[in-house]
C-alpha cells in the first residue's frame, strides 16, 4: 500500500482557471472547505468543517511553496494527524485543458499511514473528481 495519496486529473479548462480554483480562498471555500487562505509563503491558515468523532473540524495549514500558475504546496494537520503532512498541486497546461497532479504525503505511524490516509484518499478523490469540477463548470 502506498504511503501517499496521488491523483492525476484532467480538466477541460485553461490553467489559469484551474489555478484560481486551488489558489484562492473563495474558490477553495466553494469546493473544499471555508478557510482563511492567502497565497503567501509562510501564511498559516485553517480549513473548517463540521466536527466528527475524533476530528474537531479544523485543519491547520501553512503555505510552504508556490509558483503561479504551476504549483502550490501547504502543510496539512488535523484530527489524528500528530505531525503535519504535505498537500501539493502541480498543473500542466495542455492544448485542450489542464492536468492537475495532486499529492498528499508525509503520513507517519500506523494510524496515519493506513486508516487516515485511506479516509483522506477517498475524500480527495471525491473533491478532485466531483466538487472541484462543479466549481470549474460555473
């Protein structure tokens, strides 16, 4: 079983539109979670959602790298994750759209490596195959 989540997804939209979806607070709020994201290296922000057993609904993050409109990375820590993991997006422009390469890495320990990663993997697939597509279609 892989120790990270990797998803590749094609969207029939220009790279700038896909970049806007992953790198602006309003867009992230529309398809991911409400947040106080700012595209600034070192900016600490949170995603907030409905609490669930073992999860207070808050994901703490920090922007660690970006190059518009090509890549964005931030830390991700919430619920049972004791250490921050890393969420990364990389975009490649194609003649008829954009390919998004997604990676969520840095899972340590049995619970994080297997249970949390499995749950997050299912969630990211839903978000990147359905939710962001609905946002982009607007």
